[in-house]
């Protein structure tokens, strides 16, 4: 039984704080190497007590099994510019030794029926407390800015309709999700075309690129 929620949630709050610093550090390392970082920004939160209790009731999670059965009490969200950045971030997380990946769910190319897209990773993370080490579960969601925009709006509407969207509205949300993913795909293709064009742009002796300037008629 949880007798003191503040004390119970303290390790989760510490984990979120530490992981935000570490994940933001990935972006900083890329910038220091003058490389484009795959991470745009990172956010994190500990699930509010009311939300924990609601989910316990909805998912029939016993209080004594809360630490083992609820994976998203601590939640991190990594935002990326492009879909391919998501998989680069996932690969970077797989290679880390300060956390253990327990589960991966790819909702990007296997989207949910609602149209929701994101990459979910459940990790086990060791928190150092004065009483010793405590391993907790946390969920990391990796998504593009477009995916996050759709998910944020859908989540806010979910509260109004309590998950039971009218059929017409549900269909429109699905179409909007597809439009967001098409935008992601289009932007990735545009970036690839620009990168290919840059590779074949001739360089002048002074280091500039582009075609040589044409002499004016006066010359």
C-alpha cells in the first residue's frame, strides 16, 4: 500500500530529472562536433497522482504491483525533426550502459487504429538514493514534431469525449494523422534531395560553391 505518495514518487522525479539532463546532453554532443543533432528537444514528467489512480482502476493494477505493472509513471518525450532521426535516437539509446531497455513498441510504421504514431521504449533505470540503489521503470516516447502536434490535440480532445469519439470525428482524426505523416515523409524527401544536390555542387578555388559568375557585358 502507498501510504505516502510524495515519498513514493520521489525516485521517479529524480529519474526524470537525471534522464532529461542525459538526453539533452546527446544533443549538445552533436552540436559540439558541428553535426546536426537528431534530437530537437526533450521533455519529461511524473504522472500526477490522480492519473495514476485512474489508470490503476482502468487497467486493474493492484497497488502492491504498481512499481512493476505501471511503466509510465516516469515519462520522457524526445522530439525529432525527421522520422529517420527517431531511429537514430533509438539506436543511441540501445547502446547506452546507464539504462536497460525492456521493451520497444514501434507505432510509427505500425500505427494505432486512431492514427497515433510514436516510438515507445520502456526502460529500467537505476536511481541512487540515500537508502541505496532503486531500479524503476520509465517510458521514453520518441516522435517527430508533427506526430507530437497531432497526439497533443488528440489527447486534449480525448478528455472531452472520454475516448469515445463520434465516428465522423474519429475518421477526421485518422485522416489528420495520415496528413501529418505525409508531411514528415515529404520533408524527409526534400532534405535528401538538398543533401544530394549539395554533394554534387562544384567548389571554386576560394571555397565557395555554385556556378562561376558570368562576366558582365561591360567587362
